[in-house]
C-alpha cells in the first residue's frame, strides 16, 4: 500500500484481518420510529459501542499493528481532540508501543482522562493559536517516532473502512444493500473508508456548521479550508481542512455535504438516548441529525447511518435532555 497516495478496497480486507478479535464488531440498529419519521429503511452502525467508544480504534490499531519492530520501539506521536487520541493510546497499550498525544487544552475531560488512563503522554496546546500538526511533527522528528495522523493516512482510512465492510455484510444478512450512507465527517477518514467499502452507495457527509469544509470542497471541486469557524459542540468533527487523500476518494465518489447545528446534534443525541438507548456524543450524532432534520432526503431508500462516537462529558450530555425532540 502506497503510504502517500492510495487506498484500495483490498486494503480494507487486510485491515479487517488485523483488527479481527481486537476491535468490536458493532451492531446495526433499527428503529421503527426513525423509519416512520424519514420514510426510509435506516440502519445505524453503532460505533459508539466500539472499543474506546468510537470508530477511531479501528484505524489506530490497523496503523500501529503494521509498524516494524524498530518503529514500535521508537514509539508514535498523534494529534487529536480526543477520539483518535483514545484509539491510538489503547492500540499502543495493547501492542506495547510508547505513545505521545497532542491534545487541545479544551478537549473534553472524559477524553483526556481516558487517554491518560491507557498510558499515553499528553501534550496540551491552544487550538486557536498553535498548530497541532507542527507540534506533532516536531515531536516526531525529535524522538524518531512515527506520526499517526487522524485521517491523512492510508492505514487509518483502511482501518476505518472496516466499519463499512461490517455494515455491508450485516446488511447482506438482512437481505439489503445500502443505497445511501450518511457519515459523520471531520477529516474524512471514516467517510473515505466507507465510500471504498460501499462502492454503489450515495455518500453524504454530515459536518458541523462552521466546519463544513468537506462538503464545500466537494461542491467547489477543490479543497476549501475553514476560516474563522468559531466554537462547536461537535468537537470530534472540528477539522479545518480535509486532506488530498480523503478529498480524492470522496470527490471521486461524488460525495456531498450537509451541515449540522449544535442544537440539532443535541436533539439527535436525545433521540438516540430515548429511542435507541444509546449514549452518543455531539459529533457522533451528526449523521443522525442530518437525517432527522430533513437535510438528507432518503424516502424509500436503504440508508446506513454512522453513530461514530459516544465519548461525551456528563455535563454536556445532560444538555440533550432539554433539547426539543424530533417527534
């Protein structure tokens, strides 16, 4: 696999063999109420039930397990607001690899604590005034450690794509195939992986308002970075620019974007709690929110929706209980 330019469907199969028995095979969940509200047959991929609470563990374990012995000894460096951090920290712990994670000072406390609990070294930075990429690159160079990006890496994309492979198999067992996949999107690693796993499905990217760079890039036909984005509750998707690698995969599939507000993410979290009995974080609820608000028209279709993470501080989760319900 070319570490700079390419990811293939075959790479997803290899990744699936690496993570088998380590990552969870997460369920596809149905909701009669959701089908009635949307007019679609909706299947929710509950990656909030994945090891470390998000899909990020898939890509992290695939990347780290592919390292050579000398690379493992030198360790890894990653940067993340939390879910990738936890995925890398847990994978590193399981594989006996030293890990340093660059995390923003405003990262959710639950994500910081759990990253530390798996033995990773945390380096804090100011999200608005410092570059996490520059900090991580410097640390990697100083330590001779392997840099593990959260999405701009073929091994990461292939690992995330195993969620799509599983969903395809689960849908086949139910006598279905996905017409559409609505995917929570930050840098596009999960979206790209699922696009490779489901080559016949329409790909819809659910992003936070103010951070809809992937959708805007798809519409423009070129990468469009975010400018002056402001705050968002959907911290897991708070990415300023997708990479050429993820842009190439997603634009090649004709993906399009839908922006989701904080309020609608909270409403989707409430729906997931009340109807699905699942705890989902704001970023992990973006795809569900896009469907429930009507931002995605799916009448008559079989739709795969990602619930990509469930790592949310209790104080923030409590806010969804007061959000206006969708029914």
